C-alpha cells in the first residue's frame, strides 16, 4: 500500500458506494477552490530539519510566508487560506476541529484528490466558533510532523489579562512511517522489531495491564518511539517560555501524537480546565488532565508571585517517557529534566470525561436515528475495524446518536470530521457531557454521542491512532444523497 496515500482507495470507494450522487455534486461545486475578497493566508507545506536526541531529523512543516508555525484567526472571520505544497511528494491537510464544507475537509478522495508536489489549493469558508484546533496531514506524513496549531481566538477575550501558550505534542521516530506500519502488520513492535502487545516499564517488558474486573490484559503502547516532543523539542532541550511573576496563562495543549496518549502534569501548579477540543466546559480544577491523540485541553494557570521556573510535563501513558516545557519567571534557574521519569504515566480512563459538562450543551431533543458502532481488532494480526449496525446514513436536520462499544484490548480516540458532538452516555449511564470532536474509548467501555446533522457530506469517522486507522479503523458518517 502506498505509504503517502493509504486512505485514498479505501475511503474513496466507501463514500462512492454510499452516495455517488452527492460525491459528484460536491466535487463539481467545490467550494474549496473559491476565494474571498480578502488576501488569502499563504500556508506552505515544507520540509525542514530539527534536532532530536543530538541528530538531525528531516520532517515536514506547515508554515506561513514569514516562517511562523500554524495559523491563528478570530471567530467570525473566514478561513481564507492558500495551501501551497512545496514538498516533493503529494499530500493533503485536514483542518481538525473546524467544520468546513465537505470538499474542503482534507481527506484524500473525499472528494478532493491529494495535492500534488508544487501545486496549490484555495480554501475559503466561515469559522463561527472559537477554540483550540489543529491541522495535520491525513496520510502517514502525519508521523513526520506534518501538523501545526490552528487557533480560533474568541473576540470576547480581547483585553483579557492573560498570556497564551500553545503547545503541540508529538511522538517521533527516525524510522519512516511506512516501515513502522509494515513491522506492525508483520507482528513486530513498531520501530524496533520487538513483539507487540506489551509495554516497557522500568526496564521490564510487560504483556499489558489487567482490565478492570479481572478481564484480559489490555494493550497500551504498540510503538516504542525514539523521542516525545513538545513544540519539536525533547526534555533534553525543552522550550523555555518567559512568563510574568504572578501572571495568568492560558495553556492550549494539543496532542498531535500519532500513537501516544499523554497526561498533562502541571507539577506544583494548579490549573483550571476550561475547554476540551476547543469547546468550553464548566471549570474543573486539578494538576493532571488526560489528553488522547487528536484531543486538546485548554487550562488556565495563575502563577505564584515569586521568581521561579515551573516544569509542565506530558507523561506517556503507561510508560516512564515524558516530554514538556518550562514556564520561567525572569532569569530564574531551570533545573535539568530527564526525558524518563521515575514512574509510569497514568493509564487514561473516562473518570474526567464523566465529570465534564458543556457550557453550551445541545438542545434537549429525542434522537431521530440511533446507530451502534463496534470497535474491533487485535495486535496479532495487526488489523482493526469499525462496524456500524446499521451503516451510518443520516439526513440534514436530524438528531443522531451513535453508541460506540470497544470490543478490543486497546483504547481508541474516536474522531468525527465536519461536526462537533456531545457525549451523552458512558456505559449506558446518561448525562449531559462535553461537546467534542474526539472522544476516548478505553477497552471494554462504551460511549454514546449525540450529533446534529447540519453539514452534508460523506464524513470520515475514525480512530485517531494513525496505524489503527491505516489498518481498517475508519468508516463514514454519510448523508443520504
């Protein structure tokens, strides 16, 4: 399978089978090729070099003309972007968290093709909701850091006495993504050729962790990476961010890792979680917040009124590796930090999810359609699946509920393109939860989401673990033609 476009054939075939008329109509209309009256922002897909573990690494980047990383706009403005592929191979970029018209979504063959090397493509659509979003390749190039923040600022925050800190997490391997995928499919550990199904902890190889209630062991990490990055840097040489003594900080943390879940660890600081996946939640105070692949958390911090440095860490799930950055007041000393901690990071669960409440929940309404979605697969053979019963087909204006049940032994962060949804049940227990676009499904658990069908298209619905998606964990949320 072509490592640059592994989704193209399968996804294009599935959407064509489900609604060929809509596919052709959307491609003909193609709002992705329109431009607004204003000058578009040039966004360049480039190759660049960073240093990882003392070695040069060639990776991708998404940069503006001045070299700045990512995009920041304001709610109520248009996403008016000219995407220029200056790399030597085709690619496509997904605007994760935005709700564009379907042809602008950024999935190969759904319906736009990959953007050829040297080619350009225009995007122009309104952005109503503020939030912390991001953009990334919808190919294996995502593993090579083809990703960047996409922040939509809230005009209501103008003049707020608050410093904004945006951090993008990633996992990194010197091994090409295609080779990682082939080793996984061949029964080897992602980039070291070791047996899958276990995790390394404190120098020991473990088969997994016991499921709640004494069930079979769950698998946590199927790839051992060379490094874990925060804004392209490891803890051997972390980013040091200057902050004010006693100041206020809004941390926008994005988990852009392809196969690694983290827990945000604020250390000695207390934080207030105010948004997940860019959407406001009722405040939750704490020092640790889970964030799975594709998810984002916004946390407000109030710094002590003294001159110190404050490490903020991202702890790899079930393992000792970690990354992070430093908040430093003035010229306060910075202690040396190891990329490996003394204890394994927490295993992500749904405890926080069950406590979250949306600031602006969906209107109370009975669902017009309900679907069951079974998440399946295994480490050996390395194959994953999504099976909908019945196939998800909706009509504009409907309220839709999807109950996802994880039958596998790995967790899956499930992402729906083109929509926001509300978490309305965990393991069948109803509640009015957070508005999201990506929700975690631990092994043996179920989550029900409610979606208002207000954006016609044949939308990707998939696990945000890149290699699970590449081996079958992807379906469509399809509007009838």
